[in-house]
C-alpha cells in the first residue's frame, strides 16, 4: 500500500519535540492546508533519502507554519532528524487493529549479555509499554529500549502491515487477544531443548500427507550418509503419499536435531516419549563414554543420534498402548532439565500429541509444581492429526503457561516448517497483565 495521493502536500522542516507521547505538532493553519483535524495521521518523508515516518497530530500555535514538531522516538524510528526537510501529507485510510506483534531484540553493544535477553524483556515489559504504548507502529520500525540496552524492531504483525500502513499499538488489547512475542534478531542465541513425543497407539494412524518436503528430506539423507537404516526410514516419505503420525513425528525430531547439529553451538537436545508411561532416550557421549539423556549437538558427528531417534520413536508406537500420560512426560522433562546442568541456559520444551491425557498427573499441576522456578524456559505445543481428537484448550493453556504458543498441523510440510523454525529461534510470548 503506497502513501495515498492526496493534495495538498506541504514541505516542512522537522523540529525535535522531545517526548510528545508519539504525536506530531502542527500549527493549526498548517493543519488546515493539509485538510487535517485533531487526531488525523500524517506521513512525512524525505524525498532524497526516502526515510519516512508517521504520527498522529496535535495542534500547537507555537509551532511555526513551515515546521512540524515530532516526537523524539518517532524521529528515531524514521531515521530522520531535526532540520530535515520533509514532504508531509494526510493519511486518510483506516488504521488496522492489531491482534499480534513480534518484537525483535538486538543488543546495542557487541559485549551485551544476550544469554537471557528474551526472558529479561518479558520481565521488564512494563518499561517498554510505558515507552511506546499508544503510538503508531509500522513494519520495520525500530527504536531503542534503554532499560535493556537493545534496539527493538517491529518484525511482524497479525494482520500484516504492508507498505506504508500503520496501526496504533495498544498493549492491553494485544494481551486480551493472543499476546505479543519477543525474539532476538541479528545474533546467534544457543538454547537447549526437550522434545516430548506422544507414542500412544493412535499415533499409528496413517493420515499425514507428504508434500513439499523434498528439500528437508534430501538434507537429512545427506546428513545420514551411508547409514542404511536412516536412509530406509527417510525413503518412506514419498511425495503424494501418507505416513503415520509416528513417522511424521520421528522425522520432525530428526530435522530438529539436524538443525541443532548444523548450528554447532554445543546445544543439548533430549527426546522423551510418552504413552502409558514416559521414558527418555539415552545417548552415548562419544568423548566420555558415559550414557546421558541428551545429545550434545557439537557438530562433530553428523549422523549422531539419527538412527536411534528414528527407530526409537517408531518402535515406541508399535509397543504403545491406549493411554496418554502427558503429566509424567513433563515430570521426566524436569529431570532432564536438571541433568542439562546449567540452570541459567535458556531451554525450549516442545510437546507433540494427537490426543488428550488419559493417565497420570494433570499437566497443569505438574507445570506449577515443577517449573515455577524456571524463568529461561519456553513451552510450545503441537497438535498433529484430527483437531477433534486433541484437547486444544489444554494445549493452549500449557503453551501459555510456558510463554509459548500452540499450533495445529495436519501435513508434513507444516510440521517440518514449524520444527525447523523452533530449532533456531528462542522466543517468548507475553500474555495477561505484566503483574500476572
């Protein structure tokens, strides 16, 4: 969407107004020339650099008729500064009501502490709200967050803002809907992961379409090298065919592990299967010879763990019963979390299921009893298969407790896309009031 072709358009000189709560001030006679009223939005752009911004206006008799006084933060976001000559026009389209916002965080210094940046952002969100609540936002907009020493960028919104379109940021409205998300941008952020995979009998159901996954499959085949069992497993995923939910889950876990190995940061990945009971997979440490409940993704052994993961998940389904014990899987996840050995390291838990809990302790009780002390933790839930068979309300509650999200998938492409993204992106979602 381009700036509406509205006449008249006037050229004005920028004055830095300091903290104007996101507004731009115009002399009433200048506003009249623009056909602008109190509360109208104006777009201002430097025709030479094409830097631009937008602001809601207020009337101010003390502003000269050939000037526009703009809030400092709005100027910072637009990359413009006092003294610049800009073309100003009225923006006469309706503002978009935002349902979701992704905030990207980038440290302003090379030696900044990035280990728990996302968690610190969530804990200090009140200072961000005070800084930008009620202001206009647009795609790519960035500004400083002094309390955290970072630059914040509007990475994405729902519905999307395209071109020169705007929305007013209302945190209270966002929290009442789906929340807003923090993630790091421009920096590599290592984090550990625990993958919880449902292996109950229903996961044998063969109803997951295989489409548009050739690139991911071939990448895994290259990583597997001459391992015949892994190659045979991957050959099951023929374009246009259908595979079982268990096979789909196993391949998603393989992709996640491969992405972590490729990063080469020494991140730890654990896999826990659950049906009538929960059990963690164990791996041999190639350096110490010790058995441990996780893979250390150092990148030294490209096919590390691929065969045992694919065989384990599928074999577990073959012996799985009709019960689904999510609560015990979370208890086991807490044990593995402690085994990682670094309580300050960010950790992601992903729970994949195609059903509802039918045995063991209730998941929400386990979360409150076992995970309330872990700040650097995010939980994502994935529902696979028929939506009517999944307790999506519970999945959403688990994800919300862990500052993550829930997503339903019913095909291989979406499943692998989601796991691939999660393998490289640690993000938290803020919901409810900051005091909750």
